[in-house]
């Protein structure tokens, strides 16, 4: 894997890709191409997510270990999506981020969407799922310390993350149905999606409550032992 050695360039990529580059990429891919070539758009999105991960790939040994851990967490997110109704994927992404960093959280979130959709079905919605789960992980990593220290804050973030995921996916619903953004239609989509939004929020709360201790302890030990 290519290592980006220029510190200023790495810093620029780390800040710009999640908050500017990836959302702009999603917007262009979903509107300018009118939903066509969605598989290519999803793969390009995965490459962008990997580029963000590369920005923190500094030491060969540490970087290799991070790749292994991130791969395992991505695989577990894949399996988590197979669980009906309440799914642990958002909780796993958040836990990855708060113990392994924003870049790892973003990558696990984005890759979990595109890879699991080979089973659930690829489509123009995939890139929105990549954005939603990726940003949930990235933001969790930014507030890693308070989220690790305060269980109530962590569970609250899990609920908010589930709601945010639903809101982002409702943007795709409106764009797909209307071929453009319509705020009245978006409000209707939010109301229609309330049962799903509630299930996403509950999933975040329940699985974070169940997994934070066992997963947190293991990821914390791995982080200390291997310096990732």
C-alpha cells in the first residue's frame, strides 16, 4: 500500500475527504449520473474511503495490524446486517471508531455498506449508506474520549446516529422518487420512515449497551498491545 509521507498533505486529506470530498462525490454520483453506473460509483467511493485510511498508514507494522483489525470489524458488520429487525452494525462502527480512530471508523462504515450489499443488493442507495455509516464512524472517532468515558453519552450518540442514518437515507429516497430534492416530499419521507428510524435508534442503544464492555476491553487491549 502507498504511504503518504507529506504531513501537510496527509492532514489535508484527513480533514477534507470525510466532510467535503465524500459528500460531494455522493452528490455528483447520485444526481449528475441520474443513478446510473451505481456499482462503479460505490467502488470509487470505497477507493476514496481507503485513501482516507492511507493518510494514517505511517508505520508498516502498525499499518498492517490496523488493516487486519479493520477487516475483522468490517466482516463482523457484514454478519451483523444478517440479523433481522435490530442490527448491531452501527454500534460496531462506533466502537471501532472510538478505539481505533476516525479513519478506521469511516473505513469500516463505508466498506460494510458496499460489501454487505453484494448480499443485500447493490444500487444507487449504496453510496448513501457508505456516506451515512462512514460519517457516523468518523464523528464518533472525533469524540472518542468522552464517548469512552461516559456510558450515557455513548448510548445517546448511538440513538442519534441511528436517526441520522435514517435521515440521510430518506434524502436518497426523495432523489430517487422525485429526480431532485423536494423538501415537502422529504418531510413526508421522514414521517413514513418513523418505524425504521425508531428501530435504528433502538439498535444503536441496545447493541452499544451490550457490546461496549466486551468489545471495548478487547479493542482497548489490542490498541495498547500493538500500538494501533
